[in-house]
C-alpha cells in the first residue's frame, strides 16, 4: 500500500514541489526545508497506506475482496463507485482541488520559515491531497489494489484533474460516470438477485 500510494501520488505532487523549489531559489527555504516538506507529505500518505492495508485485510476477512484486492461483492463495488462519484461534486473536493491546482497560493497562505514549519506545510499539503484523492484511491478495491493498469489509469486521471486548465473539465463529468457505473452495478445485482 505504501509503495502504491507513493507511486500514484508522486506525479500529482510535482507542481507543488517545483513551486517550493522555486521558493528555495529565492532564499525563502533550503534543501533541508524541501526534505522536511516532502517528509510531512509522505507521513500523511503512510498513514493513509496503513489505513488502506487495514481496510483491505478487514474486507478480505469477510470475503468482500479477493487476494488481488479487487471487490468480490457487487454491493461493495456499487457503494464505492457511488461514493466516489458523489464525492466528485462535494464542496470539500472542490476546495482541496483549488489548493492542489494553485500550489503557490497554498504556500503563500501557509508559509512560515524553518524546518518544523516546512514539515507542517508538508503535512497540510498531504492532508489536502488526501482529501482530494481518497475516494478515487478507494476505487482500487473495484479494479484491484494490485492491478497496475487500474492504478496507472487512476494516477493519470488524478494528475490531469489537478491541472488547472484541464482538471476543471474532468471532475464533474467523472462524477457522473462513476455514479452511472455505480447505479448500473447496483441495478444489475438487484436484477440478478
């Protein structure tokens, strides 16, 4: 889970790291500050990874996911798709996306000098990023948490979604597609029941 989270979220972090690096060139921070920021960000995603691994173990113990971490239950699949789709329309998702899409504004809002402050900004940035992406990451249980193609597609979508000019055209249509897919799975399972 930790490796998967790191591989999926590293590309989405690049704009924020580039912005922080630009700030370090002005003398506002240092390479140690860069490391502290990255450490804070990684701490959040390690916590998320631990929660994901626990969730996978729990779901597996009830036979709801298979050995590859893919849903073995139409009800779980429908619930995950519906929740992720609905979250695409939430004000929390929009607020977090706006910060992810404008890293300079994020740093201007939360800037304080020193290594502890850089670590704290990294934690805050990680929380914002996690709040933005958690529902899409949970869809790993639909396609399989060990499915590299599924995770690659999710990563590509999250990267594009965080780009200001492209992302604003993706978020809500993706929500519509996810809700539609969730309703299809739900109705299919009711009909076959």
